[in-house]
C-alpha cells in the first residue's frame, strides 16, 4: 500500500508539473522584417526561448488583422530549432494583404515536434507568449 501511495503522489506531482509547464510561455515571437514580393506581404518572425528549445519544429500560419477584421491568412512556415538553439526565424507570406496597415497576428500551430514525436498543438501554442503584434496563439 505504501508503494502505491508513493507512486500516486509522484504521478500527481508529475502531472501538475506538466500542467504548469504547458501554461507557462516559454517562447516569445517578434516580427523582425516586412517586405513585398509580387502580391505577397512578407513578414519575418523570430521565435526565442530563454533555454534550449523543448520543440524541434513549430509549424503554423498566421491570420492577419487590421483592427478586429481578419484580412488574410499566411502560407505556412516552420520555426526549426537545432539541438541547444534558443532562436529560430521563419518567413510567412500572405497574398494580397496590405503590409503597411497590419496591426495584429494570430499564430495557429499546425504541427509541433517534440523529439521525434508530434506534441499536442494546443499545448505547444500555450508555450508561446502573446504581446505586441501577436494577439493570440492556438492549436489548429
């Protein structure tokens, strides 16, 4: 009985630690460059972490906003972290979006790799801090 109780306490502690980790933003994202290619509004974003990345690859796209109005959806792209890296950059292109007027983005996680396995997209999105131009993050 004592082993079962000890195992249960360890399991509960582990689950609570995972829940706290899932809700603690580990990544920040900022727009570092914008440009125009033909009719595509290009936006380069850098994702940073204070410690080596938990995820090897965070793939997704952006909904683009002017005020509360969605004005476009970017093509998908990936932030690819090599082992021990704390920063990754990705270029997102949105057709026919008014580059100069964009004032917000919602990042939608399409896939997230943790080691060689897919991680839960909502859990992955919860690790990305919002703020500045990044109004929201969510799993697809």
